[in-house]
C-alpha cells in the first residue's frame, strides 16, 4: 500500500536489480523499471540459479567473458519483457531496464588510452542497445564516458548516465547528450535520457571525510546534492518542448547508516524523478504504515545549506567516489569472471586452462 503512496507523490520507482523473482514481486507493487550493474549480476550468479545457462554456454565454447555478458544480456532482456507493457502504455516514457557497459574500460589497469576508452563505450553502447526499445545503456560519468555521450545520443542510443556524484558531472553529461540528441536522424520525438545521481554514498563519504559537519548537516549532504541536481534538471528541460521527460534518477538509495530508517532516502526524495531502490528499500517502502508526501523540493534551513557549501569539498568528494565506484564495479566484474571460471573448472576439471578461453 505504501509503495502506491510513494508513486502517488509523482515519483517513479525502479528496482535496483534484475533477479527474475524480485522483478516479478515488485511489478505487483507498481514498480515500473529496473537496472543492472556488475555487482547485481555477480550476486545472482553466486546464488547458483544460472548454473544451467552457464553450463550450456560453456558447452557452446564461449569464453568466461562472453558468458558473463550473455548472462547480463539474458537477465536484462527478461526484465525488459516484464516492463514492456509499461513502456508501451507510456509511449516510451517509462518501463526501461538499464544495461551497464564494461566497468573494466575505465579501470586504471586496463592500459587503454583515453581515445580507446571513448571508442569502447561507443562501440559497446551501440552494440548492446541495437533494436531494443526499452533498454537504456548505462555509461559512467568518467572523462571517457562523458566524451562518448554525444556520439551515442546522436546514434539514437537511450542513455542512463551513472556513477554521477556532483552537479558538475551532471552538467557535462547533460550538455553532451543534448548536443547529440539534436543531431539524431530520427529527430527528438523518441529522445529519452536519465541522469543517475548517487545519494547515500555521498553521506558515507562525508561521515568519514567531513567530521566537522554539524549534526544537522551530517547525513543531509547526499540529499541536498541530489535535490539541487533534480531542480537544475527540471529547469533545464522545461522549455525544450520534448515529448518524453529527461529525468534524474536517485541512485544509491539504500541506507549506509544502520541507525537511519530503511526508507530514509525514498521518503525524503518523494515527489519527482526516479528512485532506483534496492529490493530491501522497496520492501521497507511497501511495509511502511506512514503515507508518503512530496519532499523532493524541500530543503534544510539556509544555515545548514551554507555549512554544507562551506565545509564539503565537492571536487574532492567527486574524485574519491569516482575512483571508489570504478574500483567496486571492476572488482564485481572480476568476481563474476572468477565465479564463471570456478563453474567451468567444476565442469571440465583439469582440462580447464583460463588463458585458452578468455580474451
């Protein structure tokens, strides 16, 4: 019942996950989209539900890397099918499932030049989006990711900019996508983009790196940053006369502080944009006995905002969280490859030599 209350405020709710059972459950609550990432895929593989598919792909001669991306594609495609009625009913404004590109591209150890990274984002974004109406391609707001956005948008790729922590990143990404969108051969009628601003990771950062913040400001920085980005996005697009909405996604909405209510971010961001909530957060929303009201445009008192602006170094925050985010997703991708390798070893025994199957 409370999920209906949250949605009634004007919020779209997506699932931060693509496990089929979770998708089926939240669809019944009114959740209208989903998203995948390397951590999510690794967790699903670890549970063993994809072992049969992995065995089939091994027997088909696929490398570990090919298997990893086939599994991701399978999961996202199945979720797309579940949300396709929403996409059709809203004429392309909702019902999307996001597919994240290879996080190893921007890993420092990749050895790729900037130009090579940009080209990989363009090539993979074009490949994994081809012919798929309600699939979004997640591109990180790294230097290479941002430099790929204009070309991808011009090619008609529907983009979800991810790993975004600051308004600076948002502006660079938005402007690049808008430049590309205006070059689309198909015009702007089907143009859709979203911008994922991470929330709770910001508060985890300030708890560790900005101890001088007052009690009123500590734990509010992620929300203030997200709400400011949401407002700027609303103001930018309001005069563009587009059929579809270009929206802010509130990502990282699961609480990091155990003393916080499990729906802290869901409640305080209610009223606009898209919340990509992990299953536990959506479960807490649905179980809540309190109705939700519009909070997305309510800010803390002026003195708290002034304190945040004075004491939080946003460039330092961005640099730290970007490096951390790239590392976490790269580690998750390597974990996925390791799990697949272990399953291959179990299947093929001593005949398995990783260098002979991985490119």
